[in-house]
C-alpha cells in the first residue's frame, strides 16, 4: 500500500492526487503528445515545480515530467527511516575523485516535488556579496544577477511557502518580516544558542519551510521529527504541496513516473522530449524545453541528448556542461550533554549561526559557512557512528545509549567552483538504457581549510558549554550546485541570467545547476527565487515577442 | 544560594500559610441563608421580593464585580490547569494558581449572592492573596524568561512562561478587593475607594486590565501570525473599550457615553466568541478534536478569551454605579 505510487502513474485520466486530503483528487488538464505545448519542463523540484507554477499562472501551456512518484504524505509516509528511502534518487552513479561523493539521501530526491519532499526546510537567503564573490571577495565567479532583485524574489518565495522565521534576523540587509513566526527552539537548538553566546557570536532561530500556525489544510508542525525522511503531516511547505497544486490549478499537466531520456532538436532548436512512462518511450512536442533535474541529472540529460548538430551535448559549446560541480561541505562536531537533549524532537535545525558567513576577518580561506543544530534519527545516527567514527559491535551499542544526551553542530560550507569537479557519462547504462553519470569530485586546499576552521570553532564552542566526549565528523557533503553555470559570457557559461541557454534559444535550465558559486547557505530558497525570476522574465520576453 | 525552585516553593508555602491564617481569623464558612421552599404563586414570589432588604447601589456594583472577578478566576483556573498540566507541574509552585483561582472563584460566587453592605474578611483576604499571587507569578515568569538563552527575545516571549497569564489572577484579585472596598461605602452619598471616585476609578481599573489583557492577546496572536482575520478582534475591540472607559474615568461630572455601554457589551461578546474560535482553532491542529488530548494542550487556549468578558462586566459594573451615583 505504501509503494503504490511507485508502480502506477497517478497524474493521468484528467485528474491528479490531492496530497492535502486523504484519497483526494483534483481535476488536471491533459495535453496530447502531438500537441505542441509552450513548455515541457523536466523535473518538478524547487526549480521545475516552481517554474511550472509561474508559467502556468502566466497563461502558458505547461507539461512537467518527473521520474519520481506522486506521493500522498498523509497516507504513505511511514515513521520508518529505511522505508522512506523511497524518496531519494538512488539509481546507480559512478563516483570517483579524491573525495568521492555519497549520493542519495543528503543531496537528491526522486518525487513530484523533488528533494523538497525530504529537505530539512532550511530556507535562507544567500549573502548578497556572495553573488559578486569574484569582484567583491576575490574568489569564485560573479553571478549575472543583482542581489536587490533577488531580495525581492526571496520575499515572493518566503510568502509562497509561509516561511516561519525570526522577527529580527541578525545578518544581512533588512528583509521583510517572515510570514509566520519562528518555531519553539528544541533542546538541541538551545545547545547551539548557549554555545554561540559562550563564544560571543550571534545566533538565531532558523527560517524554516514548515508552518508554525495553521495554513489552509496544513496543520501547524507537530514536531514529529521525521522531516528529512518525509513530513507525513503536510506542515512542511514542500514543492509537492505548494507550487505543484497551484500549477495544476492553473492548467499545468504534471506527469509522474515519467523519466525524460532525451531532448529532441531540429534546426538548432529544441522540439520536445522523449520520456519513458508506463513501459514505453513516448514523445511530447514543445515550443520550449526547460531542464530542471539538478546538478547531476541536468548535465546527464544534456550530454545524453547529443546529436549530429550538437555532438558534445546540448547547450555545450562552451564545453562547461557538467563542469564546476560543487557539493557543500557538511562536517560536524558532536558532543554529549549532561542534560537530556532528545534531539529527535522537532525539525532538525531549529537554530543557526551565519556568523562565519558574514564575517570576513579571522579566516585563512575564501568563502564562508553557516552551522546549525542537529537532530539525526537513531538509524542515521548509528550510521554516522559506524561509518564516520568507526564504531561497531559493543562500542557502537554503548555509544547509542547516549543518544538522548547527544548534541551536535553541523556546517553548510561553501566550496570553490573547480572545473575538474564534473559530471560526465559513464559507459554503464541504467534500467532505461541510458548512460549513467560519472561524478568526479575532490576538495581543494581552500575547502579543507574552511572545514578545519569550522571544526575547530564548533568543537571549542561545544567545550565552552560543558559538552563531553566531543568528536568531529570530518567527511560529509550535502547540497549540490554548478554543472550548467549562468553568466554574462557565452564562452564561460552555459545559460544567461534568465536561465536561457546560449546555444539553443528555446532550451532553458532552471535548477541548482546554474549556480556559478554555491554560497554558504542551503540552496533551496535561492533555486526557487531564480525560478520565480525566470518565470517573470519569460513572461516579459513573450510579451516583447522575443521568446 | 536558593534555587528558583526553592524560592518558588517558599512563595507557595507563604501563600498557603496566609490562606490558612485567613481561614482561622476570618469566618471560615460563608453564611448560608436558610433555604425556603419555592414560591407557590406569582403573588408569593412578588411578596418575597418586596420583603428582601433594599440593596445599596454600591453593593449592587460590588456583586457585579464579584461576578466579573469570578469569571476571570474561572478563566484563570481552567487556563492554568491546562497549561501547567502541559508543563507536567514540574515545579510544585505550579499548583499555586489553581488553588488560588479556585478559592477566588468560590469567594466570588459567595460574594455574588451576598447582599450585605459589609466587608467579608475571608473573601477580602482571598482577593488580596489572589492579587499577590498574580504579582509574584508575573515576577517568576519574568525570572524564567530572563534565564533562557536570548533573554527578553521574541522566542522567549512566545514560548517561555507567558508574561500576561499570572496578571489575570492579579486582575481577579484586584477587582474582588475593590468590590469589598465598595461595600464599605453603603451610606455615603458619593462612594469613594482609596479616596478616588469609586465609579470612575473602577472604570479606569477595568480599562487598564483590558489594555494589559489585550497586549497579551496581541503577543500570542502575533505568534500565530494572525493567520485568521478574527484574531484581530481581541486586539482591536478591547482597547477601544479601554479608551472609552478612560474617557469615562476622566469625564467627571459628565455621564458616560452611551457608546461605552454598547462597546463593553461587544467586548463581553468578543470574550465568549473567542472561546468559540479557540475551540475551532483546536480542530485545525493535526488530528483535530479526535486528537483532543494533545490538541487541547497544543492549540489555542480555550478558557483564556472569557477574561475579556470578565473585564467588560467590571466596566459595566462601573457604569451601573455611575448610573446610581453620577458623582462617584
């Protein structure tokens, strides 16, 4: 019963599941494959789902595809960490390099709503200077976007998701009030608060995409703690329950269990997408194609769509598709508190400090990091202790007994964009017969220096409040970005500021792949802000007749 | 150095000793009229009514105040029972508001039926204890907030011990204490309390209470992001009532405006309607009323809004007194 969505598509027959009501359905418009729709969007996560909504609401005909299932959280999300692995993209990929990435739970999703179905809901604005890191801070690359314009789009997204955030945010330029008030900080968050106060730096409640008061059919968060394995109460404002229902209402068609394998082109323009659904390959004609598959599947699709006219893959005249892959560092300092903490209660990251994102002195590296309080569920914690601390058998059992007293601080760290970190195609093929992605990844000296700084600081701050048995987890990564960077110059970027590819005017890329630098905060809010901007720009271009 | 728990326990002990003292010194049992058989006819009912001693306007106002204090005490009793149960009574001092508000409710009930123009010592003392409990409780809630990381931050004002909650038991106590002072004025032409004109001072007291209670609603509804437009009602209607009561307090010798009476009635309605909205609010939490054991604790406090009704009744009592004693 819990896996039904994986076996049979639900978005068909003129209706779509209503995830807000048990067994509910809503009418959905359908387009035949031979009808040329305005936009075919590949992926329905933070980029694709948001853009599908914006474009449908602007009056365009839209069909959005996702390889994942259309879940009903109220009925199908179990309180079971292993079972909820069904939300992750766990198809085979080859990972190599000096620091091979661990792909799956922490960095990719496979569902209508994409990774936002299991994200930790941390919704942060990127520090304005990081959009001009080359010219203002001396590293990385400049974005072709103005931070003030982004600030407005952040506001739009925060309203759309009813972000619950602090009344006053200590860092960055002023921002409008968050639509909902911050949640009550749990004991794990208070550990961060006390440790920051001990070190003399600011801390704050984390702005989160889970409601702290009723909103429509969303109940306030009940602090169940299974956020990163899928919220079964719909308090989490994921793309699945926010942008997608809006898109469907505005006339978009969403096709679940529909894996796009190739983009067709003709005479230098995209003409539609080939996708696999219900046991066969099908084709959807489209005037424009948007790729929103995130930093691995996006370059994979572009490279897999190579043809005689574009032998190196689509939108790849610059040779940069797949390059400059970035995976934020995600190291942690852990300790044991005398008091009971029970960190599994509530969202995992209720408190945050962006001190080392906004402070440029006292560092021996470029970039910055934020760090947050943590709340891994028992299985995730056991896997951290065994995989990253090397405990096993009785030692692991003894350590697990401290679970309710455990606290920790974990970074979201910026890494430098390196050309050598890249996604290419392997010879091996997946279940659809498509070449799988090879992901090559290595940290540079600057990335290592940032991690060292963070681990030293966090260990000291835990020590300052009396934590014992402090140890550091030195090897973990999280959010991805890069591989189809945006810019002002066709020779050094894949898309322009509007996410439009330089090479194929009706091919767009709208997800985290377009980030020229990854920044020091979780990227979901920025991806959605970019999608909102792209939606507005497409509307504007259409009205000018330049689409 | 005494811990906060020890200090709280000490305070609880002091209050208990005080209450016990009152029981010993005062009349421990309110007098009970001998129950008569129900009247057999309308004529007999009219005769009995005529035989009752005439009631002084101050006593009438005092009884109205007893009713207002009782309603606020009931609101506090239920609210603190729910909230402190939620807090697992982890500190024994958390039983204090339950005991004190229950006593206040009882003496208010007693006062409502008491037509005698004299101070009742036990009732008077209980009201005083009630007011003191409110002030001590507020002090401890402030202390609790200050010791949390972040101190007086929005986070702690939203989720720490609620600042405004103990003030409601203080209000019940003050109104009750005031009612006893009013009963002292039986024969005077222009009743006064603490040297102030009784009717107008009461209007001012009710107005101040309304502003404070409204401020608490504003804070907690801000925490709820005013997600329902009706959440603005208790932060708009009572302050206007307070302003009108302020106008009444300062308007000697002009009589109160007619609008004031109607606005107080509206405020009383808002208090009751608020409980209804909060019942609905509970249903908007996960599981709704089927999951009442969790959501009654977790959702909006159902017993809290009627304290506005209590304050509106106190305001109306002031207006009633001014009707009978325009100079008061």
